[in-house]
C-alpha cells in the first residue's frame, strides 16, 4: 500500500510538472524564437567549430541579420512543403484511412483475438496491440476495450485484457511486422538531422525494419509473461461471459476471407516485381533492391495496399460505397490537422537550427566531449535509451520529441561512428516503454476509464501499479535485444548498419 501511495504521489508530481509545459506546437514556436536569439548571440561571440570530415571552419550564423531575415521570409513555405515527414505520412494515412473507414481494421483486430486458442489468447492480444500501431489510434479505441470483452468471455479478469492490450498498443508502439506511418515520420526527421553533417545521407522508412520485426516477437512474449505471471495472479477470478460485441458477423468474416485472397495476390505481385534481378521495381541501373523505387516508395506501396484492401473488404461485405472510400481518406486527413500545424513549426525549427550552424557546432563539441569520456558506442546508445524514456514521462508526442532532439543527437552520434538508424532505434525503445506509466500520454485517461468499467475504485495509482511491471520488463528486454544486436553486428534494416564504416 505504501508503495502504491508513493508511486501515486510521484506520478501526481510528474503530472503537475508536465501540465506546466506548453502544447508541443507552442513549444516549437518558443524554440524557433530561442534559436533566432541564440544564433545572434553565438554569432556576436564568434562561436565556431572545425568540421571533422573536411576540416572547414564552421561559424555561427546570425538569423536576426538582414540576410537571415530575408532567408526566413523567402523559405518559410518551402521549409514546410519540403519537410521530409510531411508528404510521406499524409500519403500513408490516406490509404490506411480507407481501410479503417471500411471496418477492415476493426474486423482484423477482432479476428486476431477471437481465433486464438485459449492458451495463446494473451499472446495474440499483445501481438494485435503491437500491430495496431499501423492504424494510428485504432488500437486504443477498439482493441483495448475489445480485449477486456475477450478475456471476460474466456473466464479471465477483463482488466488483465486491458493491461495486455495497452502494453502492446502503447508499450510496444514502435514495433511492427509492417512499415507504418511512424517509420516514415521518424525516418524523415532523422534524414533532416543526419544531413546537418552529411548532406547526402538518407534514412529509409525501412531503416529499422529488421530490428522492429524481431522486437514485435520480443514485446509480445514479454507482455504475455508479465500478464500471466504478474498481473493475472493479482486479480480476482471471474466467470466466463460472452458478449455480442466480441463476435464477428458473417459479412465481416466474408470480407476478411476476400482480403486474405487479395493480400496473397498482392504479395505475389510484389515478389514478382522485386525478387528477380531485373524486376521492374529494382534500381534500373544497379538492379539493387536497397535504393530501388520499391524501397523509396515503400510508404506508397503500403498506402495503396491498405486502400485496395479496404475496397475489397467493403465489396465482399456488401458495403461498397464510393463515398465511404473518399470519406475514409478525408476523415484520416482531418485527424492530421494538429500534426500538420506541429510539423509546420517543427520544420521552421529544424531549418533555423540548420541555418544557424548551431546544430553541427553543438554536435562537434558534444562528440569531442563524449570522445574524451571514452564511452563505448553501446554504452552511449543504452544511455540514450534511458534518457528518451525519462523525457517521455513529460512530453507525450513521439514525433515532437524526435524533432526536438534529433538535430542534436543524430549528428553528434554520427560523428562518433553511430549510424542515424541506430540513434533512431535507441530513441524508439525509450519513447515506447514509458508510454504506459505516464498520465501525460494522451490516451492514459481513456484507458483508466476503460478500467473503471470493471473497477469503480480504480484510479491513476491502480493503473500505474498494473502497468509498471510491463514498462520495466519491456525496457529491460528491449535493452538486452539492442545490446545483443550491436554485439553480433546485424543490420537494423535493409542497408542500415548500426555503426558507420570508417
């Protein structure tokens, strides 16, 4: 009881401190002003650094000068329009919006848990939660309450189902079997940051794919173990109770069968276009798959698949409506309004940071200081994971945090021989694992409300006490996987090594 009381008090303190922070968009507006001021001060004091690659002298640029103000006016629009995370995410979200509007995503999530044998139901719920990140917030609003009903139908406490689903949806947010919008967002921001030191460096949306593929299984197994051995034993036993909400209709089942056939045909077509050496989606000059039209357009491929799969589902379930196809894209784009506003100011911040030279100067001096500490690259990355996990307790948005810290840490670690992909994957681990224990996560209150359906006395302390074992276990397991990955030297994704070749 004292432990729960202490945890509750700690989280209340964090909540009060976090609530004092401005909205992420307002934060970037402040940061833009701060960079303008710092650029002028740094220029006046002659702040500089020597580029370690070409030995050029880099000096701070004053953005409050006449030349700087002219550049701001001339390039504000292009900063936003050409900002890497914007276009790719909007394309992906349109396709996924069609799949969501059609009911396909909800049906897939239901089918995943309903078809699972009783002994594997926990694993399937956690896995479905991890996979739900492809559909933005669907996992929170569909899978978590559905998992409670599924557990209840199986004679298990519904709160255990909520906890397992929440662990997968939010604690395993960065993992997945497929490349999704979050991959495109983070890769775009990482590319912008990496180009502070190497103007030709490009981080692919698939840059972390191999690691995240393995992470999907790891998160699912870890979440299952915590649920079975730590969460369920603390909850009272309940009797099986089946509800109509947890049952798939005949039309939905027919739609899913049609989508399965379509998926097999779609995958076969992709294999035919990419596996042969002269496949039409390979690089026409080198016949390579790494920097091919397929890899560069992977987000478009996923968006097209999601939209077509949604159409197939609507047709097979006799709900085909051209208006719903358009409405799916429109509704998904409507949900991106706050994201677009955030990205506008994030784009200006990244550009100002780049123009002022403060990013590269900070990275060079920071890299020199870290070199003097003689820390191994593995220790640096693991330390960065822990730092990201702590920051996540106060700032919820994954893209906002990465837009803020990527321009510093990606170039800094790049100069220490750590690839931008490795820095990004370390950030993703820290960012995901503490989502489930911070009240500042946007859906935390929603999950508490779901829990209160089954326990009227539940509150923040109850929720955190339930989810804290998941957070610690996921963080520990993910760190061990990262350490093993670095030790073995496996690539993080297609053509993406953890360490840069000297």
